[in-house]
């Protein structure tokens, strides 16, 4: 019996549809799993004595000699991924290793941790976000604009203490910002705050003060606060401007495409 015309094409179409549905289901499972893990970690960090645990671990690193700062880097990477309080790690590192070594360890650890969280966000959810964005030309225009201006946006947000560090790491993974620009801008933007908080940590009376947040910032703290506030205002205005510009460029294209679609219909 001869095969009916169109059967191979129909079979391929059905297989492609099943493959697409399977990919969407797998992606959904990944996103839900990641969300559950993040929610569990945040909840645990609120109700468990995480700060006290971090202080004990940092106290232990002070006894490791050369390997102490290396372990601090590893601790910071884990802290970034699991939404643990990085301020405790930074202050505690300053107390244990003082300004020079502490700054190097925290700078490397926070940058690598930010990159790790960025990679997780991009791996688990970027493809889903891309599909949603592509369906809306206005969102796509904003996403492209953020991608083009990514270095400046990342740099400014890192200079501001207002934006939540751990959450931003994952959020930037959902954008079109390139990994290289993100990593470089994060490293540069975090240097002033890193030096400041490591210095504050070096002046603490004990490691327990790092967990309790008993930090005497003085004039330097006020300067950093106003500097961070200025950076917050700048990044807010900057992002708003590029978003509006992207929308102005997208609306005519959207109207043109819609008109072309109507004419073709």
C-alpha cells in the first residue's frame, strides 16, 4: 500500500510539537525547582542563626594561615548563591584578615559569587524570558537596550547600596547583558563598597559585632551613604531614559508591522 501524501510531514510536525512541549515542561520544572530552592534558602536565612554560623566559620578560617583567604572566597561564592548575608562575611573578613588581605579575598569572592548566580539565572530562566520577550516588541526593545547599556547599568547598581546584591545577581542573568561586561562592571563597581566595609570590619571589637551589625561608620559611612544615594538616583534616571528611548523606537516598528500584517491578511 502506497503511503498517503503528507504523512511524513505530519509526523515530523507532531514530533516537533511534542519536542517543544517537552522542552517547555523541562524548563518549567527547572524554574519551579530554582524558585523553591531560593525561597527555602531565604526562609532559612531568616529563621536560622545563619549569621552566627558564618561568624564561627570565619573565625575558623583565621586559623588556616595561607588557606584562610582562599576559604573566604569559597564562602562568599556560596553566600551569593544561597542569598546569605554578604555584609557579615565582608565585615568578618575585615576583622580576621584586616584591610589589605581582606579586601582582596572579598573582592575575588564577591565577584566570582556574583558571576555564579548570574550563570544560574541565565541557565535556568533566560531561554524562557527570551521567548516571552520576543512575543512583545516593546519588551524586546527594552531588553535589547539593557543589553547594549549593560556595563553602565551593572556598574551603577553595584555602586548603590539600595539595590539588593544577591537578587541582582540572578536578575541580571535574565537580561541580555554579556557575561564579560557583567563580570567586569560588577568587580569595578563593588570595589569602593568592599574597601569600605572591610575597613569597618577591621575596626570591630570582636567577630560577634559583625553578626550583630555593631559598626561605627563615622564620617566615612556618611560619605559612602550619600555617594550610594547619588548612584541610586543616577541609575534610576539612566534606566528610565533608555527604556523610554527603546519604547519610542519600538512603537513605530510595532505599528508598521501590525499594518503590514493587516495588509497581508
